[in-house]
C-alpha cells in the first residue's frame, strides 16, 4: 500500500519497529512474544505501535527474549519520544490548513468506533489523528494518502457518495487490522486452491462461525482478511493491497449484509489477488465511466467461483421455481441466497421475490 520511500522524511520510528523486525527474522509470533514479556495481546500491540511507553521492566524482558541490553531498549524509547515531540511540536493546530484537514475527517465516527480517543484539547486531537495515520504532519499525510485512489484496487457502490479522505481513513484502519493477523508467506497458487473450501462456508449462516474459518484459510496462503466498517462518505465495499512483500490484504466493508453480496464481494477481491496481484495498475469501479477490464475479470471470476459455468446454464430454468433454486444451490455447494442474487442480477427473477432465501448478517456478529 505504501512504499519505503514515502516513509523516509521526517519520521519518528518507535522501538516497536525494531521489536517487530527481530520477531519476524526469528519467526516469533506476536502472541508468543506478548506472553514472554508478560503483556496482553492488546497492550503488546500498543507497544509495537509506540502508543505505550517501553518501561525498564519491559526492557529487561526484551533483553532476555530478543537480545540487546536493557539500556539499548530504553535508549530507543527515549530517542523515539524525543523525535515525536520534535515533529508534533512543529505542527500548529490553529492553522487554517490543519483545521481544514481535521474538518475533512469523519472524526466523530472515528471516535465512536474507538479508532481515535476523544479529547477537547486541540493539539492533542490533532496529534491523535496524525498518530492514527502514522504520520508526523500534514505534508507526510499528503505524500502517503493524497492519492488514495492509486493506493489500492477497490470496489465501490454507486449508491453512496465517495469521499477520498473517508476512504483513506477506511483503508488505514484496514491496514491496522490486517497488521494484527498472522499469516504465512503469500502464495497465490495455494490461495486459489483454498477457494473451493471457502465456497463451502457460504452455507454457514452465522458469521461468528464462518468468519474465523475464512480468515484461517486465507492466512495459510498469506492473505489477511479484515472487515472494517466504512465511515460516512466512504463507499468502497472492498479493497486489495499488500501490507508487505509477503502479505496480501483483502479488506471488506460489508456495507450490505446479505449473504449474496458479502460473498460476491469477497470472491471479487479474491479475483483481484489471483488475477492481478502483480499488476501496478489501480482498479476502481465507479459510475464515472465504463467498467475497467480488471473489474470485469474480477466479476467473472467471482461469478464462476460461486456458480461454475456448467451450472450457470441452468439458471434460467431453475429460476422458474423454488425447488429449482434450491436444487441448483445444492449442486453448486452454495447458499440459496447466492443463487437468488445471481438470478436477480441477470434479471431472471424480480428484485422483490425470493429475498427470504437470503441470509442477513448482523454487524456485531462478524
């Protein structure tokens, strides 16, 4: 999603970056490391992000687990805090530029969702918003996020108004959520081979049961699957990008909570990873122009993954009866709702009928 060149100028690097690098080089999982330094998973994640201080006690435990003296780790912490203070100190929360930027953010929703802690202090509010994006100032934010449309290939819903800043917020939150997911090395062939197993999950009605299985199957192939609620103004329904050379990210907003739309969005994004993962082109589906070839390919891929071509030929006849719909769904190995959704999309049945066959997911169950 971002390149190292974009990180270089004016940067405060937390000691957590060094910890992460050492963990990765030694194959140490985050959960195991958290236990080793006697911290909860959430607290350890905060330590890695520089949100909580690296104390003398933690420094001694890091010395025992990763090497380097306790003094080295404390020195890294002190250096980081000094850099952070210098960078944030150069930011003027009263400037028109920063006030306009804060106003453009869906800040109230970010606070309600727990992404940014609320505060009345202007300077602290600005600091927390910059920290959310992991940038020291507005110039760095522009370099990293001003071209949101070029940062990821993402599907959008034409029903909703697009806001690039809100989309940047959504993508950043997805980046953070994906960072918490442990994955094996990206393996496109293995990922594609997992898709038939994932299709079987469409028959499980409860997201709390199928979503962990979905994440596990994808993580085995180096894909972190995350769901992030889209803030107001962001109409993206899905995105794919790379969180590193060996980790793909498949991000969903689940704006629509019916099973046919959820699973089509997932397999559409999976199609981008299988078909376009090595492409540098940005792919964006909007109402502003004709659909790109990549979007058409991803749509075709999703359709064929859910209902194989030899079964798609039966859709017109099957659409004439409830029994036909159920029989075709069983033969395809997918939920009834997915078959209904495909029939409605093709105009074989009205948008008003058979919707009772679709499963409706609840946001808090995902």
